[in-house]
């Protein structure tokens, strides 16, 4: 049985039971296309069965290398962009102390930092400065090895690592997660003797967190990848076996958000009252934005962190353009307990809260906000987690992946390609005068005159 729950009560005035029931036969057809791998983008449906197929040998190898990195290094640099780093970062941040960068030395695990997710010169220079007096290893993630942002970062960091340790020792500190047989990174890894892991051909980057792409960094950070995989496996099995729409949370989530979309609710705002989940929202934004935003279609994914953003975005959500709905990720049981103390002077007027837990106040803020937003014509969906741990996060990740696939098929787009991403690359390469882009370079220079 799964632990995650989906609650749609606070969307009931906007979406009726009859409207949901009208999708029953359509959703079953979409699910068949996913499980039988006959739908659009079927070459990238390897993630569907992935949790159940992860074997003991792979997990043991990942744990062994994570232990080796822990012994070798104070810092592990994960080089990747998009799904090649966001999934790992989402899980690591969710499970970590909020002050993790300042606490990692006490944990005994390497600090995991990120590179190649931007081309910021200051960011990269500061990272190199930071690594100057640290022992470190690199985890470089790319199927091709030629994606511009991570390829630049890897070139710079590999040079720094080789100058620091020498080429032979540096090679022992580089872990390449790449294609099984081809590409620039695979060729370099074979030539230099890097330890390699495979990104399956049939798993796209944004669905790859349950491959070594996500599992190795998560293990390096000190978390239990076996429990993470187990949670995903439980969700995989439950969703595959449960055909009833109202009992299948991924299918129900996909249907309700598409009904709202057809009624003009074209922006979905992911909200959480738990700061650790900020990068879960960032990963979700990439998963849904890159999967659904095609052919002039798609729900725009946005994110807020409450209660912080109630003092900024809260005004727009309450009173702005009524094209939005919210999905709130709620955590029922915090891992720590803090009670508000009594104060004799009571100058802040908060003694009425004395003895109450912060989580209780947070919950009342959440409930009050939800009621206000629903009254303001903003439907609310709730994804309820009993707590934050590896097992529950495994469920959540797979739930979102399956919900995204079903939703994309309802929208009648291919949820597994990203043709729009190539547009900026073409212009960038032309402006950089990359060999082979001479025609495009001439055209874009003429356009910019």
C-alpha cells in the first residue's frame, strides 16, 4: 500500500464527479499506451518499469562508489543540467538539514555541489576558488558529452582536478554517467579509465532520477537509495494494478488538472509550506514544463514557497488574473518539535500561541490560505505526504512521472521529447560561430544589424 494521498475536495466546486467520470475510458486507453509502450515517444518509456528492474548489483556498486567518494573527498561536484541534476538535487535538499552546506562536515558525508547547470562566470570562478583547498570528486552526467553548459564546466573542472592531483589520480576521482556505447563523454571515459554508469537509452533526462543519474549523488550525500527505490517500486506497482480512476492518484491528478486547463486554468502553481521541498518544485517544473509545453499547448508550471511567498506572490494568487490553480504538497508529520514559549511582557501579542507547536501554526496558515484562495476562485489540489524520508520521496517522484505521462497524452502531445529546447541552442551556436553553423551565423548577424 502506498503512503502518498491525493485530495481534490478543494477543487470540487470547479470540477464535478461527472466530468471526471467522462475521462474513465480515455484514461484507460492512455494507460494502456504507456504500459504497452505504444504511445507517442514510446522509445523513452523505459522509466515506467524502472524501479522494479533496479537490481542488487547496481545498488551495491553505487553504494561502493559512494563510500569511496566519501573516503576520498570533502566535496562531490555533480555536473549536469536539467534532469541530469535537478532530480538528485530535489531529493538531497528534501532530505538534508536546511543548513546543510554549513553542517556537512559534522555529517561525515561529502558536500554535494553543482556545476554545468549554468554558464555564470562568477559562479564558476567562485566554485573553483572554493575547491582550491578541498579534496573533491566529479560526477559528470551527460548522454552525449557535448551539451554546452555541462561540457564547459567539465572541461574547466577536469583541468583543475588534473592540475591538483595529476592525471592518473584525477581519473580515479571522476565518475561518468553517460551513454552505454557512444558519445564524447563515453569515449573520453574509456580513454582515461573513468568509472562509468549507464543512462538507459529509453530513459530521458527528466525521468532519470531513478537511474545512476540520481542514485549516485543521493548515495554520496549519505541517503538510503534502497529505500528511495523501494518507495518508487511500491508506487509503480500500485499505479499499474489500480485501474479505477478515483483510486489511482496519478491518473486522477492528470485528469483534474486537464479539466481545469480546459476551463481556462492554464497555470498550475506548486506550493509547499516546507522549505526543504523547494527543489522538488523546481524538478516538477522542469518535468511538466518540458513534457507538456508543445504545439501551443500546455499548463504553465510555476512554484511558490509558503508562508514566505504569501507576502509577495500571495497578493496575485488571491486577487490576480483567474487563470491559476494550486497544487499543495503537504507534509503531515515534521521530524522535529518546537513549541512557542510564553513571554511575560507579551509585547508582540503572541501569548495566545504559547505552548503550541510551530507545525500547528503552519498548518493553520496552510488551511486558512487554502480556504481564502478557493474563495478567490483558485482551485486547490493537495498531495499529502506522511513525512519526508527516502521511501516517501520515491513514491512522490514516480507519482509525478506517471501523472505527467498520462497528462501529456490527454493533451495529445509527446511528453518525452523537447523540440523547443533546440531553438536557443541553434541561435547560440550561430552567435558563437560554431563550425558548421556558417549559414546561421550570417543570417543572425544580418538580423541583429
